């Protein structure tokens, strides 16, 4: 990472894909209302999508009621379209908000729609199973190329606190520091924080992995303390650089609501705890390793964090990410 960080883009959104899956009408309504507010603020295009996945026994179900399987599927589609139309009317979506109902595997159709319309944000109410995101949501977090906002209906309105979790490695070689991913995380978090004038908190968890070795070889405790302090100073320096680059793209009032938190400990423990301490309404973070290799997921750490927080979450991919769905 160079010392001259380029200015970030803290603008708005232009193409929104809002997904209503019919699992919870109130949750769908809350997600759609929030998406409509963003679209109105930014002058963005909004596409309303739902995906019908026919039950595995559709043939038997159809036969039981005297229908062919295709006719039964069409009836499911018609019912979902009517539900979406009623929902759109209830939130004042207007005649231009025509529901798009597709048939297939939900996560595949959602990602294909996002790619086709070049969406810059997908908004969806999450479905929880035993406290974890359900399969469709997990697939979206891992594989959707644009940011995905899993919007919990209980999310405070207006947003009060947005947390952006960034991962930096001060010792990494040029081009391997995750700069592109961090920029997208911050740009997305800032664009959402703008909606309600929310405070934006940049949070980073750091560790001193060689402390044990230094302690074993050190002549005295001061050498250990100096090593740990040096590691922390390096991480703080990078976070301040990111903060300053973002601040340069924000209006003066928003700069007063921009904070950094550099915290020692494992990310899977530190990030959820800090989000709770800040009473975060939203956590924005990446789900791809800092190397940016397409399709390479950080893995358990990211998913543990996402499943541990109780606020809404937005996941972001780095520049150049190619979804495996794009070639499926």
C-alpha cells in the first residue's frame, strides 16, 4: 500500500435488486420499503424479484388437484405475482414496480438477475434457521458479485450506527493488501450511512502472531512490549490512511460522524463484540480473501462473524470478482 491513498467514492446507488421470497410478509415489506427509500434518494432503478422453487412432489400435487405439472407451477407463479403486487401497492411502489417472478433455484436466479441488470446492491430480508442464515442467503453472501444487504425487519430506522469491518496487512507486498476490497467496503458503508446520516465506524481486529516467539527469544519484557506496540502502530497507521481517504470523499458533516476502532484479538470474536458495543444497526464486511482470487472464500471466519451478529449485514466482493454462477 502506498502512502498516497486515492480518494474514495462515497456516492449512491444506481441499480437496486430487491428480493421478496414470501417467507415473511412483514420482513419483505420492510426490505422493500428500505429499497424504495434508497431508490428515491439516489434516483436509482429498482427491480422487484421473487423466485418460485416448485416442491419436489409437484407432479403428485398437480395430479391430486387435476392439473398438469406445468399448470401447477404456473399457478404458483401467479399466486406469488399477486402477493408481490399487493405488497408493492401497500408500500406505494407505483405502477412501474412490476413484480418479476421466476422459476428455479432461488440463489441462482437472484444472482443471474443481479448480473444481468448490473445491480450495485441486492436488498433482501434474511431467512434464519436455528439462528443461522438459511441456504439461499448463505449462497448469496458467498457468490453474488455485487453487495448484498440482508435487511432484518427490526433494523432501527433511521440507521444510527454503521460498522465497516476492514482487513489489512501492513506487511503485505504492494497489490496484495486488500486495498480494492477495503475501498469497496468503505464506499458501500458510506453510501448506506448517507441514507440517514448514520455514524460510520471503521473497525479492524489485529493480532501479534509472533509474540510467543519474541517472548521466547527476548532478553527482557520491554522487547516484547515494543514488538507488540510496533505491530499495533502499523495497523493503526493503515487504518488512519483508509479513514483519511474516505473522509476526503465525505461532506464535512459526515466527517464528524466517522470513527476508527483498532482492536486486538481474533476477528471472529472482536468484530461481533464491537458491533454489539456500538449498538450497530448494520455491519458491512468482505467475504473474499485479501488475495482477491475469484471464488476463494475467507471461510469460517467471515461466516462466523456474519452469523454471530444480530444486526443487518452487507457483504462486499473485491474488484474483479467473478461469481461462479456467471459461468454456470
